[in-house]
C-alpha cells in the first residue's frame, strides 16, 4: 500500500500529482505510512464516514452533494478496481 501512495503522488505521472485533497473512507488499508506519504507530497487525506442508510452523516462539515457523489461513485466503480 505504501508503494501505491508513492505511485499515486509520483511527480511525473502520478494520478494525484496535481491534487491537494483525496476523499477516502476509514479503511484500515490506509496506514499511517500511507497517509504520511500523501501528506509529505502535499495531499490532504481526511477520512469520510458515511451513514447514508439512516439519512444522516457522521462526519461534520461534509456537503450532502459530496456524500451523494461518493455513494454513487461506489456504485459505478467496479469492485475489482478497488483492490
């Protein structure tokens, strides 16, 4: 997973090379080292907790539109790409 963080933030062709923020969930795969690599490269990566089943959000300050986007993105992205 640490190599994935380095690949994502690679200065030549990393997906997050020009990004300043990464929306992620609280999956334990995002280790402290992973988060530190992103932080060292200037990418903020705060976790988002979603509780869309009961209609409330458990994260403060998160726009309903952002929550809707993340929920729908999870439906659109094939599960084999997330591993």
